[in-house]
C-alpha cells in the first residue's frame, strides 16, 4: 500500500503536486515546505516528526516482479 499523495497543505491550503516538495508525518498529514519550517518540523495534528515526502519514480519494481511470477 503506497502513500496517499495529498494535493494540498493541511495548514495553508497551498496546492501540492506529486513532484512538489512536501513533508508528512507517520499519519500522512501533509504540509508545504514553508509551513513545515514554521512548525519546526513538528506535525500540528499529532506532534510527530515531519519528514520529506518521497517523490514518485514510476512503477514499483516489486509489483512488476510479482506480476511477472504469476
């Protein structure tokens, strides 16, 4: 199961695209870079650490291997 790539910052409503720099906590709360800096990398919802959201790189090689075996 992949990450839910939310399309806007939960604090300021800035639009976020799949390739935008964004930050998430373990609950996938999503924030833009400016809001993350303002909150000192702490999620306002759960107080968890905000880390940079990965940028998608295309098809998952693990799924491709599983599909090839079937």
